[in-house]
C-alpha cells in the first residue's frame, strides 16, 4: 500500500475519533466496508508501475494490516462487501451496501462505518443513496453531501 493511501486511512479513522480524552476511556469500534475499486488496486510488477495495475485485488484485511497505526486510534474491523471494479457498481450493489450499513449502524457496539471505494462519481452516488436510506429531509441530505 502506498504512503498516501495509508495516511488517508489513518486520517479518516482519526476524524471519527472525538477526542484524545475519549480514547483514554475506550477506543471507538469502526467497521470498514470494502467494495474493491481503485483503493484496493495492486500492481504485480513494481518495476513497471502502472503497466500491470489491476483494481479491486487487495482484500480489506490486507488494507487494514498495511496501516497498523489504525489500531492505536480505534478497534477496526473489516468486511469485504464486494470485490469489484468501480465501474461495475450497480444499483443492486448500492442496495446491498445500504442494507448492510443500516444493519450495522443500528448496533450499539458500532460507532462508525467507513466505506472504501474507487472513482469519485461512484462515491458520490453511494453517498447520496446511503443518505436517502437514512432521511428524506432535504437539508439533512445537503449536509451529508457537503460534509463529503
């Protein structure tokens, strides 16, 4: 995993942690849903970077293991929801993901969910779809998109 990706994952999880004081009490429980995409890409030949790159090859457990600093700020679990390239993401995938996210966020022991994905248009579509499963309020939907 490259350093930029590792830094991004640590930043995302760190943003979900309210404060250092709350860390002393208990680390938050965060579930990373992996869907494949660019973030899970791998290049079989590091000497010819890009020539053999393939998206959606690295499983979520390897992504998490590549950033051991995550465990210092949160209890992180991974769930491989899909292992597909971003352009293969369909409405059925969105519905499956929404159902899984909804089921987990209703559990009191889960503090936050992070979804890994590839291309920005798919991320925006996923965000909008998941937001719609949580609220029909226009202002709340807009807040979700702006926070993205």
